[in-house]
C-alpha cells in the first residue's frame, strides 16, 4: 500500500462546477500538506500549502486537512477550462522528503 | 533567471550510455531537490542538497545515479549505463530556505527516454 493514495481520474466537469479532489494517507507523522497543479509537459506548480489540520482558502481554491481521518481535500469553485490539469497532493513530515500522490487528471469542459 | 531552469528538455539515450542532466536553481536558493516522475505517477524524491552538501540521497534508485552541486548553485544529476527503466521525467526544485520542500519551485523537467 502506498503512503499516499489519490484517485487518478480522469475527472470531467462542466465549466462553473465545484470540483472536489481528495487524498488519503497512512503516515500520521505528516504535518505539511500541499497541492500542486501540473500542466502537460510542465513542472508542478504549488497551489496551496497547509500546516497540520484545518482549512485554508485562496481565491477559488480551498484546502482542507483532517488529520484524524488522514484525509485531505482541495476544492475548486467556479471551475474554468484553464483549470484543466493534473492535481497532485503532497505531504511531508518536516524533513527533506516530500511524498506525492499519483495525481488526478481534471478536465473542465466549456 | 526568474525560475528553475533544466537542460536539456529532452534526452534520448541508447541503453548503456551515460547521461548528465543539469539544473539551474533560482539564484540564492539554499535547498535543491531532484525528483523522478514516471508516466502517470507523481514525482518521487531522489536527493536533497543544502548548499553544496548532499544531506539525503536515500531516493536514488541505484549506484548508477549520482548527483552533485559543487558550488552550491548549479546541480547535475548523472546516470551511468542507462537502462530502459530509467526512462522518466527528472524534475529539479529549489527553495529559498525551507528544507521540507513545502515552498519549492519546480523546473520544467528533463524527459529522458532510453532506447
């Protein structure tokens, strides 16, 4: 079993929909939780960064961390075709090694 | 430069050939990370540098993989005697201070294909 599990999708939604992306993990020592967006043939781009449990909002993006359930989520409101990309969750215990999920491919249809 | 720069963008190597992949981090960034991303997978940690010191190389798949950052800026990932299973995108990331990679900026990667 992988340390971080993420549904690969693809997830297809109409423009304007609310998108929910999720990851589960097994290592209770993870403290730092990130979401990256990766366009085709590009490097990952940091979207959201959260320390420990709780919610964080940035524009149309909201990240949630539930450490008791070992479950993290990213919500995208008013989704746009430009949001079409692969979304990677990532987490870290505070050391050098960040563990990534496999990524969820999202398609937002105009 | 404004971002992390990697070269070459694409590399085709014959099995058994040695390759060298270059990473130019953002100027002044202390931390530098190398990751390997297989098709359809997330990046997997290979190694970490703090300035010129390689503090963690636990993710390097075999002793054919070697990384260096001799002057604490540019880094090179070298793969000796390439094998087909080495085909992947190799990503470099740098961070101003943080060691945990939580605020790291990624380059566009080098796509290595071993034939």
